[in-house]
C-alpha cells in the first residue's frame, strides 16, 4: 500500500537507501526531503519495501530517487510506485515528470520505458563511477495524457 512518508519513517528510509544506493543520502538530506518534497513509500505489513522522492515544480516534477528493497525487487513494486505517482501528479495537473538515470542501469531504463517514459537527452559525465564518471540518460513522462489514458 502506498503512503506518504513522514519523519517517523526516517530510520527505515536510511536503511533502505543504504541497501540500494551506492551514494546514500545523509539523515539531514532525508529530513530536508521529507519536509520539502513528495516522498512516497510502498508498505506491506508495515514494512517499507520501496520509496520514491519527487521534487514538485509548477506544472512539472522531477523524480529524484526511487528504490526497492533488494529482497522485494522484481515483484512490480517500482512499477506500482511509478504508476501511483503518475496518477497523483496527473490529478494535481502536473504535466511532466522528469528523471535522470545512469546509462549503464539497463534494468531501470527498461522499467522507465515500460512505464511510458521517453529518453530525450543525455548528460555527459553526470554520475560519479568507479572508473571516472558515467553519463545520465534524461527521461520524461507526459503525466496528463498518460493519466487520462489510465484513469
């Protein structure tokens, strides 16, 4: 079940971010995000299994982070998070959702493309990587037309 995350979820968020992110956020960054961004979590039996963090702008939004606990990956949780997020954004008249993803993250890119995202840009050397820098693929999703189609 999808829930809006609050400061009470901070310990679970820190643990899940540490388990899934090569560059996890600090507790201060999480506290700031919980106060200023849309933070959604996917829960089953009161256990946080996945989350997403979204920066809301007028008419647009940017997906800053999405993760699913390693033991729950490949069960459709990320797709459910994205579907629910897109529906919420469409209901709030947010036209587009943007994101960046490492070009080497084939599984994530496949997920985004399967959810209707379109790659429309590339940022050279955007992410730190073990052997230097890695490019970021930029994707967008038209929330209003997709929301109308799925509503």
